[in-house]
């Protein structure tokens, strides 16, 4: 396609080549990881150094904090995280459980705000983390709001032995969730994890979801009486605070 | 410079053109904000749509969550945030004040991890936020570790009427901080804000800083007896946990 700017694709691939396993790389490392020639890798690395996104000691290259500002262009343009954050903190304090906000991106949910508690086990979820929407409580309230559910006709992957993988069964569950106004998912994403979610609306349209995640050892009765009411109240408060 | 890839610079500028004030833009908006021709803006926007970083309804363009992954390349390659987070949560719970970790980037500090408390006033500091190093407690412990302080010879901006702006005076304070092993900054960044910080070391080298921020209404005695000891203990614990 003639409108495609390959240099931009390659430059972004050079940024993404760096991670926990590759915090510092030589020119040869970057060329190998990205599949670029050494000459091309060198031009992209030097351009990123020049723009302040990367630094080098002459041999090793590493990312600089300015790269964070790219990610924050998205969070800032979304608006939702800033509005949701104080509500999440109040909710987490009230229910003593971790609370999160996510948006739907294709068939995934992506976390855009989160307040963890000490109670949660090993789960350490960061902003930007993705999960398959069909296996999460937040994904279900957002999928339930879609007019057309044909996109669910492909096979759904199982994340535990409890994940709903049958599209027909999932659609029935989404219809139920839509009528109920909130969803619960029990160990379908991860063993031991139970989560409830409610939709966040802007001008009547579902644009995100709020959840409370807890351990399955918490009795279902207590989820209904102690967690669902503050979940719904908080989701409505966030929806009201969004710029219209 | 022949090694400079202008397409990469322009593509990154298109991403950064989106923010809270410009969450959605038309092709013409993007051309105007970035100074690109409409033809060039169109090529960059369509490339970003193609790569999954942006979506469009045919008229308006907006960023997609994949942009977050660019920012997380940096956080992940740094390693420090993941190691520091559980220590920050423990410390914030113990001292009931907000705690943060930052790194030095030029003459700025950049927040890379943070646990807020309800106690803190209006300050809502996000990951990626920058402050001038000379006016912050974290900046001072990191500046104090530099062998060469000549970079402080330029005039220092005042953020409040209490900010140290005289390079000679600041150097004397940095020498004191270096000997003491921690720093305190009182309303030099913002009125009402008092902050203490200690260095985080990897293989003996200062690579970041940990702080506790509090209100000036907390007596100085209580800062010395209740906040400084857990600050130093936690900074050492994070340093010990870093991969060597």
C-alpha cells in the first residue's frame, strides 16, 4: 500500500524491541531482534537518541523516560482514567478489594486505571495489560452492550477449565448480563479469582467498565450484599463525572 | 544529518498531537497541530491505523490502547518499577503517606512508580510526570550522587518563593545531602508540600530515588522519628531486590 510509511513501523518496532529481557542492547542486538539491517537499525537508534527517546554510552542503547509520554498521549486523550481514579480509590478503601477500569479494544479488554489492595494474591495487573474480553467480568458488560454479536462466532479460547468457550452459551450469558446491568465471572480467567463488573457510560453509550476482583473464598452472599451495590453506585458516579 | 529518519520523528509527533484537549481529530486538525501537509498527515494517520495504534470512523481519528505498550517498553526495560511496587505499597500502608519512586532524566526527575494515599491534598501525580530535579527531594539525592556538578551552573527556576535558585547554595545542600544519605525539601516544589527522599542503588550506583511526601502541618520531629527510618529501610530493601 503506497500510503504506508515503513520507516514509522520500523522505528516503533525498535522502541518495542526493548523490554525486561532486553533492557540494554547493542546495535547488533537491535538489528537481530528487529530483523533490520545493521545500517537501518543504526539510523533508527540514532534518530531516537536525537529525539530524546533513547540514550547510548557509545555501545549499549537504552530507552529514556520520554517514551512514557507516548503512552500517556493515549491515557490523556481517553480522559476516563483521570475521572475514574479518585472514584476507584474511594471504592477500594470501602470494599478492601482491588478495583479497575478497562476499555474494550477488539476482542480484548485493556486496563486503563487500577487501585490494588494488599488482599489480592499474586495478581499484579498493570495499566495496559490485556485479557480476552469473553473471560472477564468487564469484557462481558462491554460485549453485552454491542448491538451486533456476530463477532463472537469464532471459537473462544479457554483460560481455565471453567471458561465459557461455546459462542451460543456466551451470547445467552451476555443477554442475561445486559438485562441484569452487571456481570460476575468465577474462575474463568484464573483459578481462585472472582470478579464483578458494571458498565461506565458516556452520553448513554457504554465506553468502559469498572470491576471489583476478589478471591473465591469470599462467600457469594457477601459479594451480592457488600460488593454489588457500591460497584453500581461507583460506575454511575464515574459515568456522571465524564465530560459530556 | 543524513542518519536522521524524519518519517519517524513526524509519526511520533502525530501520536503526541493527541491529548486531553485533542482526544479526536480530523485529518485537517492533525495537519494543523503538527505542521505537516494534509498529504503527509494522511499517510502517517493511515499507517498508525494499519499498525493498530489508531482508529478512525472515516472522519475522526483517535488513539488506541496499543499506544500504551510503547510506554511500557520503557517501564519494563527499567525493571525498577516492578521491584519497587510491593515495597511502596507496604511503606504507604505503614506511614499513611504517599510514596513514589523516580529516576533522573537530564535535569528532571520522572515518576516511575507511585502509591498515593487519601491524606494527600490535591496533588495527583501520575507515572511519567516530570519535575525539575533541583526543587525535589528525590532529585536532590540523585543529583548529590553525580561526580560532576558543573551541570548546575545554569540559573535554576523558582517553583515557589522558597526554591533554592542559587547554584552555589544548591551545591552546598547537595554536599550535605550526600553526607546525610537522605534529603528533605520543604515547600520548594509546591506550597504546603514537604518531602523526604533516599537513594536507590544498583551495584553501588544511585539509579533512582524513593520519597515520602507529606503536608507541612506534620511536625518536623515526627518526620525525623516516624518517616525517615522506614524511608531508609525501604530504599535499602528495594536496592537489595534489584537484579544484580
